[in-house]
């Protein structure tokens, strides 16, 4: 999925680098795991009681600093919720409702940074604790090159509720190192972005770490480690960044979305006139 982008100066090849982005509250202003609650309810996968339980767990996550205990409770709740779900149905719903569920929740500042990193020749990697069946279509819509996400165990086409790989905490850092080894990324030349102290291991493995809308603990850690701090505060319609000439064709009935494969947008090569707020306008991504 990734394309090797590199440049040479003075006859020497520049190190290949990447930009690792947490998803929830870093690229999007909500949780990817709950963004599809409405279409999952309409599809019969969720009950209103399950939505209320998930919403309560998400509220604790959002206002409580996303510490390990709160995130674990959210993970356990989501695991219980999806047990028995048909994977094909989940895939179809996510692909069919991708725009309406995610579109207005994307931070303009994150979109601009993704564009800057691609323009500078860096791969963009989405790193999320949410399930890969939800994260991958979002990442493709954003033009990401690679995805690190949790993998739910599947038996006979249905989720068992068990998690084969939980992309959380130190596991994110482990997965980043493994991906860097496999694809040849120079982590010292790479970037990482997250909002939560639980992602401190992920931020620590790169040479350029940035706390985005950080919780209190991450803000303190960022100050101690000398990491940058960015403020993202402008959720926008992602379609506003799509090139008008790019066809967006959504194919339902379980088939992969053509628009996702086409990827679309690739965030036109032109720099947008919307600079990231806070310190993002001085971010050395280019």
C-alpha cells in the first residue's frame, strides 16, 4: 500500500521517513468506534441500550484524560458490544456510511498536515486502537499509506469478542517499530501525533513528537520531553478538501468502496490557504 517516496541531495538518498497519526481526537474530533453508532443501530447491530452504555464509556474517555483504566473499560465495552456481529455486514455499513459518519468530524489542521507530509515525501500511517475494519476505510479516505489498528478475532465470519492484537499503549510503539523495520522507515526522522498520555510510547519512538489537544498528563510529559504541542480546533467537512474533478463512487452491498480505492482526493497538490492553528502553522513538516 505504501509508496517509496524519497529524495536525494548531493547524490545521497535522504532517509525514508513517516508520519504516524493517532486517529481519535487527533485526526477526527470524536471516537471512530462510536462514529458509526447510528448506522449500526439502523442495521440492527446495536440496540439503544448498547449505544447508551457505549456513550457513557466514551464520555468517561473524553473527559477523564483517557488513562489506562478508562481506555480498558472502553475497550472491554466495545468488545462485548461487537461479539457475534457479522463482519461482512459491518464492512458494508462502514463503507456505505463512511462520509456521513466521519465527514464533519475531521480536523482541518490534521488534513493540512497529512498533505504537508505527503508533499515532503513521507508516508502517512494511521495508528488506532479501534478495529481495523473501521479504521482502514477511514485511513483510505484520508489518503494514508499504512494502518496500524486492533484486530478482532473472527470465527465463521463473526467477531468472537476476543482481540488478537490490541493497538494500545506500548503495543502501538511495538507495531511502529516492526513496521519501520519492514518498510525501512528512519524513526529518528519520523513524526508522530496524539492527544493522549496512553500514546506516550508511540510519541517516544520518533524524532519529532507532537501532542495534539493533549490531556493534562500528556501536556506535562510533552513539556518534560521537549515535544511540540499543537491545537486542532476546526472540524470541517472532509469533502471540502476533495478535488472537484475527483469522482466519488460508493459501491455498497459489501464490495470495497471504489472511491476509497481511487482515494480520491490525495488532497490536491496545491497547498490550502487554511493554516493549522496554534503552533501547527510553524510545524516543520515541509
